C-alpha cells in the first residue's frame, strides 16, 4: 500500500532559496515539488510556516546528560536513550551522531572509565527494536591522551554505524586548554581536587601524551578507515595543526579555537564546524574564538548543538538573519553537515531525497517546531 503525505502552502527552505510551495512525499521519499499557495485536497496546510530539511547533528553530548542527570547518578540507560531521542525529535533534529568518548584513564584522581561500547550497544539494540524516532549514528571521540584507546576502538567494527571518528587531544597547555586557569577551574570543581592534585593531574596527562599520543593518533586514523567513518579534527589552534589534519585526509574540523586555524582549514578544503551555544552566547565558554566572528568572516560552514539541542535551530535562524539569507543559514545545520558526514540521501528538500522535514514558525523571535517528519512519518 502506497503511503502519501502532502505538505502545502509552506515557505520551502531549499538549498539556495526560500520559495512558497508544496511537497509531496511517497513512501518516505520526496516525489513532488510545486510552487504556489494552493492547498490540494487531502494536504496539510502549513499556513506559510517554514518547511526545512530535518536538522543533522554531528556532535552532541546530550545523551550523557540523560545518562547522568546529576553527579554520581546513573540513570537507567534505555529510558535515558529514549528520552534523549524524543528530545532531539522535538527540536527538529532528525539525524544525530551521538558522541561517545573512547580512551580512558582508569586510575588516579582525575580518572574516568570506559563506557562507549556498552552504551552504544544498548542504543543500537533500541534502534533495531524500533524504539527510536530519529536516525542515530555513532561519533567516537578518540582521546589520544589516554591509556585504553587501542582496546576500546578494537571493540567496534563496520557494523556499528560509526559515522564519525574525531581526534581529541585534551593535553593541558594546548588546543582547547591553552589557558591552564580555565582547565584548573573546570577540573578542580568537577573532581574535587586540591591545588596539589591539579599539579599532579597536569603532569600525569602530559606524560601520558608523550608516551601514547603519536601512537594513538595513528591508531584512530587507521580505525576510522576500518569502520568506514569520516575522520574529524578537534580544537585545531595553529596552521600546523590544520596541516597535520589535511595530511590525514580530514575534511571536517570541529571547533577550531582561532581565526588562524579556521582560515587554514578553508585553505585546505576543510569544513569548519562551531558550537551553537558559542554563537548564541556571543563567545566560547573556554575563551576561544567566537563563532559569530567566524560567521562574519565567512569561515563558518556547519553548526553543532554541542550540549544544548534546541540551540541548533536557533543558531541557523540567527545565521540566516545575520547573512540576510535564510537558505544559507539553514544549510549550516542540514545540507552542510550531510555533505561532511557523507550522507547522500538527506539534508535537502529535493526530489528523490529522504523525507526528513520540520515545520518551523517564530513566536516572539523564538523558533517553534510545529512538526517533525522522518521518512514521511510524523514523529513530533
């Protein structure tokens, strides 16, 4: 039996323009695009609201917030995954790359333990059971300054929907944590450290990076190829960092920390992704380059919600207003991330594309999602 959906009288956000028209969906795929305000019999009237491609989130820690809603509180994982999935659907995200760290430090004051393999297995089982509303892939954050990266990455394979592997290096004194005072405030508060504990912690991490860093970096690059995943850099700060990324074949840079790095990324054909909270708040909480500055310099390509899912749509509309081009703003959270992640079937309202779409209006300046469809099926 053929399933058809018609969404009419919408402001359709296409790849390069916004036009008034109608979308026809047949069996989960866009099969018709017509211009005009006419509402055919059996169609849903969008009343002039924006109809956008479903949002694509490449890097979010939101699942971790549901797993541990308070410090030392471990929430039942299945319930947390389902709640996370429903939250994303409600704010217009139809494809997500759930970020999970691989590479742990199992001893010492600043220790943290492995979790990615067991949590991802639960997520994939729920997906197979049909419990989730939106499309989920894995984003493995490979922490090169760690003890266990090799064994943790070996637990994953091509069958695990690993779409992105990012090279993470949180060694104190460089990249995101060039300013040790920022790291000190964060780590001491989170782990209840004394001044002496922090000094020891920094020394331990630097020693670990010296012992394992180069080997772990090469391993992560190799494992990403084995999975068939896109490889991303993280927190590039200098032209030299970006040069190394380019040599690895990286085409996606997450959160470069300086204008210098962002310019170098574009010179090497690497897409620049920044965080929506940075854009909306007007700056980085770590003291790094402001996403808005990169947007004004035409050095911003993709936006990630990072730790606030609802910020993804807000940031796209903000960019649309800033650039005077709503199609371009929406593309930073739809077409551009789809292209960066190698997703060929979504991110656009176009014939033959997967029918992931959202209906959006603005009330008091704030975006409101009035409907979310995944493969033509309404999920929020």
